[in-house]
């Protein structure tokens, strides 16, 4: 069975950090790009960051550059999203996706694209 398991969400105060994980199984991880989306209540889903497990290329949404770092541990078939200096506007449900046809770049977040796999979400809440 194919699985994308997102975890690591929680509640933190502004300025603190969280690390999300996206653990993959059931497909050849090395051939995929993994991307994170988030969706806040009442807002559209937005792309956050992606990484190519094949070549390590990365992409970040402007509002998270310098605060978030994405990395991939291919031996563990897991992608991490280290989120530092969290802000209340980062509050959302975070989802990971995997796709074998796209690499990682802004094009990963082409509207309407159908990704190979979606994981379930993990809630991130940033508030004081």
C-alpha cells in the first residue's frame, strides 16, 4: 500500500519551532518530488515548499523563505520541514504530496495539478 504519513504538528507560541515529517512507503521514493501544502480555515490551499528526492532541488514560498527548511532523508524515505520563527499566519493544516512527473520548483504548485499521492494533514497552530 502507498502511504504518505505527515506528522509533527502541534501548538506553539509565536517565534518557536516545529519540525514536520512526511514518511513515504509503497513507492520508489528516490524518483519523486515531495511537496508541502497548507490550508488555513476559510482560506485557499497554498503551496509551501518542495524538494526533489532525486536531485535535492528545493523551492520555498516567499513568505516562508529564511524561516522554513526542507530536507530529505532518502534512506528513511522521509521528508522534513523544519519551521522556525513561526508566526500566527503559519497556522494551518499541513499536507504532503508526492509526484513522479514533476521535479521541484514553483511549477510544482501549478493550480489544478493532480499529484500522484496525498498524505493526511497535520495541524499546526501558532498562537500565544
